[in-house]
C-alpha cells in the first residue's frame, strides 16, 4: 500500500495500491549503469515485459 506522500503525489483514491518497480540496467561487463525507481498506481497500469532468452 502507498505511503501518505505517494497518495498525495499520485492523487490516489482511498485503498488504491501501488506498484513499486526497481529496474537496474547493466553493461556488458556486469556494472550497473542505470537504476530506475518507479512508483505507479496499480489500478491504472499494466506491466508487460519481453526479454530475450540469451
């Protein structure tokens, strides 16, 4: 469930959960080069990923 600040920032209705997505991108040597930390309303978003099987 969202923190009070997330409810205010995202203008969420009472009882709406959030998705907290943390994604890290790595270079070819295994070093983290980007971190994306996203909080979104769970009732208004769908996550869909296609990852290569390598």
